[in-house]
C-alpha cells in the first residue's frame, strides 16, 4: 500500500473518530496500534515503549502538574473575587464598565492560572449576574466573559505553550516571552471594542448610577493593594525568573506553586479541604494531558515511520500558492479543526506536520509557533466545539440562552483575526521580548 493512501487512511480515521466524540488519547493510541501492527509488525511495541519513556522522562513536562496546581490553588484562594471587586470599583462608572472590568480581571487572572476553565467559570459566577442586574446586553456580557476567559490559554504561564514547546523543539521560556505581548494585544482589542461600542450605544452597557458604587478612595486603594499587587508579585516570580535566566520553566512552575500557596495562606483560604480539591483537580487534569501526550507520541511515531509526514509536506508545499498563501492555508486548517477538536488534539496532529513546512518556507520558528497558538485560541470560541461556551452555559442563569453566547463571541472572534493580522504585519510584537531576554543573559 502506498504511503499516500496510508497517510489518508490514518488522518481520515483520526478526524472522523474524534468528531464522533471518542476520547482523543485512546483514539490516537488505538489507531497507532492498529496501523503499526499491520504495516510495521510486532516490533512496533518497542517503538511505543521508547516513546512512552521519552514522554515520561521529559524534564520540561514536569511543569504541567505544577502550573495546573498553581492555577487551581489560586482559584481556591478567592483571588478572582478580589480582582473583580477592585476593577468593579475602579471602572464601574464607565459605560460598559462592568464588561471592561471583566476583561481586565480575566487578563490578570490569566497570568496567574494558565487555563481557561477557572477564568470562564469564576467570571461567569461573579460578573454575569452583576451585568444582568444593570441591564447589560446579554450577548455583550457573555461574549466579554468567554473572550476574556480564553486569554488564560495564551498568556503565560499557559499550559498550551508548555505542551507546544517540546513538540516543536522550541524553548518554553522563549514561547512564554513571545506570548506575553500578543496576549496583552488581544486583551487591549477586547477592551477598546467594548469601550467604543458602549459609548456609541450606551444601552448595551450602561454606566452604573452614582449610588451603585459607594467605595471610598482608601477602600479602592486597599482593594488594589490586596488583589492586583499580589498577582503582580506572583507573575514576577514566575515570568521574571524565566526572563532573567534564573530558572527554567520547570523550576519557575515550582516557584509559582509555592507562591500560590503563600497567597492562599495570606487570604486565609489554605485549608485542608481546598488543598485536597486542588490536588485532586491537578491529578485529573495532568493525567488527561499525559494520556494525550503518550497517545499522540505513538500516533506520530507510526505516521512518520510510514511516510505520512513526507506525504503531507509534499502535498502542502506543492500547492499552487505563494509562501504566504501556504501559511494562510495551514492557519485555515487549524481554525477549521478548532471548531471540532480540542486544542490538545490540534497540537498533536498539526505541530509535527506544519513545523517542518514552515521551516522550509523560511519563517521564523518562534513567530510561526506563536501565530499557530493565537489561531488555536479561536478554537475556544468557535462553535460547535467551544470550551468557553460550554463552561459559561453550564453555570449561566436560565435567561441566558446558547444563542446569546454564540452572538456574543462572534465580534471577539473577528477581533482575534485582527490580532492575527497585526502580529503578521508587525512580527516584533512576538519577537521583541524573546530577543531582549537573550540580551539579558
């Protein structure tokens, strides 16, 4: 059987079975086993053992449970509530102020957690009832929460970047520095969009009446000092240690976990129940990630062994398109996959195939990696398979319909496209901090 037909069967079977709803880790591992035994033979089991050892002994991936633990401890500490109270008090009198406070809170919270579930659920419980109380447009309110919550998967310490780096052969520390400004760029686009739209049409996000916020200035300063400043110190502890070359991402994850425990203790939330829930949540999330990594490692080993990687490269490179057209084609494939497959599956399928193609086309590996991650971030907002929408709908009050959330996320998806365009036109938004990081070493 030709390599082209085998590649078509493997990728086709993979996409079809995943879309049917089966767990991606077992789909990847199962297809690898079937095709490996048929076309390679029993010795394929030795390949699997080597790949298993490679994943489990990867030093960088030790940071996965540590960063997940850091995020869950911070979630339990009540930090999001303090952040939102501070932003609510500062911005509530602006038109669209509650939605603006939501985006700012999500941005700060994202830099302390690295996952989206905590951000979307927590802000849905805190911000959505407040916005509904003051007659905010339901689509704008839900869109702001979903879009702001997805920043957690891009802004460091992002778990997505932690998985992407080893697969693409790129330093996770470099990826973290490269992701910081793009994450802030998207947050800024969301902020400006809400501000402008609510000033054009105040009914979408009315300013709060004078009596709605009675927080005196000393109280505002106290809220700021007990919410924003501790997070800033936590971010400095994690990203600062990486930026200045004092620690690798794995050590920085350990520092962040310890700092998160200190923060929870300072907020008097470090009790046995919260600690037990954080540990159990970390175990479940980390086990899921490692299972997918192992299954994907099996699949990619067999796919490349049977010539699938070369087939895909030749197919893409021979498209009758200029280099930028091929680049857009790869991004479009990732965007479409995001509507049906979760981000881990997209990374495992596309990174081993597209990274060599981008290198042959002459694109900067770090720039291409960050562009891929920004495109993948849209997968959290694009129906039908959109985690942010699922999370928010699960905790939203009955008057919030799925249609409200769908309408709400569309403008923010378009803003993500604007962000992608700006990153393509001005690549230094991605590359400036990594270059500065190299100069400081």
